[in-house]
C-alpha cells in the first residue's frame, strides 16, 4: 500500500504534462488559472507525501488518502480564489503553509528510510559477529 501515493503522484504528473502540452491554452487563460492550479498541485504533492509517510509508518488508509487528496486540492484552490475575490493574498499564506508541510513530510520520510537502513546494517553486523569463524 505504500506505493499507491507515489504511483498516483507519478500518474497525475504525467497526465497533467500530457494535457498541458496537448491543450491549446492561450497565454492569457493560462495566466488566469496558474495560481489556482499551482496551489492545487502543491496541495496534491503534500497529500501524496503524507500518504507515503503514513505508509512507511504503517498507518496508511486508502480512503483517508483519496478523500484528503480531493479535499485538500479543492480547498487550496478555493482559498486562493476566495482571497482574490476579497482582496486578501491567501495564495501566499497557503503556499507557505503547504510548502512547510511538504518539507516536513520529506524530512520525516528521509529520517524513516535512513533509520531503517541503519537498523538493517546493525542487524547484519551483529549476525556476522555471532557466526563462528571457520576452521
């Protein structure tokens, strides 16, 4: 189950790139939707990394991941839109908050992988030390 968020992130990225390169979107239209789409993408990356983190910690639940992904991306884009309409730069606040969560998730994933690797090395060294020498 740990691979589901990573696979979803890769598939979503590929689909997004294909749709963007194949669509005939004018520069004006793209610039209008760019803040909302970039914030939604950042929320999606945050959710995917949170799913990977949960999977590594043995706490991944696919229903929570799927609902969180949809709700987080829609909420992030909606907050940016609302901020534009009321004249408050909620986009920047959301980028700071989501960016912080992305880096936090990456650091936790990194620490988990490194500590797992260190534990394996220590177990291998102790099993090698316990084996009697030949001869």
